[in-house]
């Protein structure tokens, strides 16, 4: 395994290196379990994945390990929550006054099939050079395994029988399905999950050679619109041009969501947007961005960047809200042609939200925008699923963010710069329900093809991430004693 990232040669690094081969073998074993939460046919595999993690944590010596979720879980010790199995663990510090840090991640994965474009079976992981490839290698099993290795390295480096701070672990089984029962889990187990700080592993860096730490995630609201015309498909020669065409009308509605400058045209959509500061924009502008290389990666074929005028690609991804059409369906799409006026059409959309935007308010604005544009001759069904996901911005000046940047800097041998990410997750729910500050520690890369064929993790970075975890536990303990 070649590592091009500089490192200072610490005791923690040596402990991680001693365990590197076993780490790869162990993680590969876990990746073979297709824990796809979105597919009911794989819910048994989600339970098997939880059982695997439970056994691994017990082997590592975590004093408390539990599986929470449906009572039908393979481990047999589930509870009465409706969630797919989540794994909880607790390792108290020797000092009862030490702070408690909760580390959050997930063990469920996105669907994956060879037919999607994978070059190998997605649940038969393989090492290619310095990469481990397979579904979940980066998102998020690789990062949970990284945390476990970091804790082992911390204990070995210090010679202690307990970590320098009390550690709790919550590894969810439904994150890739939108965490539909996480609020229920947090409510049912609030006492066990009480903590002083939260660290989320499900994140990454903008570039391998310019380490960054995520300091914010966008929120999410989804929308489905169904336009109905006649009760059946109609002959286009007999009815075309004389009745409303649901596909045509829905396409016009979808086009109306953006103006010519690429801004979302929903009235009031930007009213609460917190703009990035001038200092943040300057810091992001200093980060490396190779547009042709970026487009040639997972976005291969896109041809050019696009989006809201006046903002860079990083700014569009991290600090600007969006409206994206995820699917537009209606009418005939088979071979040849079928001369019809379709009876219905469906659009699915998602809206990424940024700091200070409220999902409930955005849902109401979007629903009003659609309902105001339903043309004559069309009836509409408009639905938004669930409460949505709030955005989250970390306090850049917090001790937790500073400690993570220091820990990663030691492991990676370089200054760790602040950045954000464009995705969405349950971070805002965690920090609100548990009433604790939250920060991120992860080493995914934009080229890791998460949610895409041939997902990978760069093994030297996972090992440096494990070392970062070991340093972080030590630093948080030192900070508490200072």
C-alpha cells in the first residue's frame, strides 16, 4: 500500500500500521453483507450487518453493546422501535468526570447491482492497488471500521484499558433510506445517548493532498407531482391540440422552477438563506478545483458545470439551495411511436436547503407554487414526503472543530482547512434531540464514487483517518483535564 500523504510518525500511526492488513480483511468481510435498507428483500441482511458489528465490538472489548430496532433482528435483542437494526456501544473512560463523545455513522448501504455499470460484483470487494472497492467501502462501513481501528490504536498507544474520554457509538441501519425512524430511536434511547459532543463520520475531504474538514451539510425536501388529464390515453389525431396534455403541462411546470440565471423561481425561496461570509468564500476560493478533472470523474459526460449565476462550483454545492428534477415520466417510451395524448405524467423533485432555511416552510412554498400553476383541464396530486431534513452548520470556532482539525493535521501531516458538503443527513436532528454540539471527521474523496458503480475507499486515507480518531480521543481527554 503506497501512501503519498505526509505523516509525522506517531505512536498511534505505528499502532494503526500494525493492524492494517487485518483491518482490510475485516472490512472486506463486512462489505460482503448487502445491507440495503431501501430494499425489503435485504432487510435480513441489514440485521446480519448489525450482528456482525455487534460481534466485532464485543471482540474489541466494548463493555456495552446493544442492537436496537425491530424485534425480528437477527441478534434477537431488538426493541420495540420500528427502525431497522441500529448498533449502540458504550466504553466509559476511567475518569468518571471525563466528557462523553458520541460517534455517529451508518451500516446500511445504497442498492447496487452488476447491471448498474459495476465492473465486478458490488458485494464481492476487492483491493486494486491502494483502493478497496465495493459497496459501502467509503459510505459508510469503511468509516465506521476506521473508527473502530482508531479506538484500538488509541488504547494500544496509551497502554490504557479505557479511552481518554467516554465513547458512545450509534451506527444507524436506515440512513440511506432517509433515517425514517431515527427520531423514534433517539426518543426511545435518549438517556443512553446522552453526550457532551457528537462526531459524525459520514463525510469527507475535497482533495487528497489538501485535507479539509466538513463544517456544514445541506438540508433536503422532496416533492412528487402527478398531473392527470383524461381517464385513459387518447388518440392524438382525434384529441391532440384540443385537450390538455399532462406531459406537456408538467414539463412546463418543471421548467418554471428556475429562472434564466439558474435561481429557484419559487417566491420566498431565498428569504431565509444565510449567505456565506466573505471570509468563507475567500477560503473556498483558495481550495484547489480542477474543473476538467472533476467533470471527468463521477460526472463524466456532463460536459460543463452549471447552476446559479455568480457562484463557484464549491459555493453552488455547499452554500446555495437547489431544485433538482430527479425524474419526469409520462406517456409512451417504447420502440417506434404511439400516437397518444397521455392520461398522466409524474415528476419527482428534491430541494437542497442551506443554513437557516426551514424544511416545513420550503415545503409550503413549493406546494403553493405548484398548485398555483395547475392549468385548466388538469387535476394534480402534490405530495411532499416526511418532515424533510434541516441543514446544519458547525461552529468553526468551537473546541471540537479545532480538536478535529488538529487531530487530522497530525495524521495527515498538513493543515486541515474548513469546507462544507452538498449532501444531506440527520446531523441537525442529532444535535437538536441530543442537545450537544456536532462536528465531522471523515476522509471520503469526491472520486470515491459513493452511491455509484465501483465505489471505493483509498486505504491509506482510511488508515490516516483511524490515526486521526486515535489522536482526537487523546486530545479531547487532554483538553478536559486542562
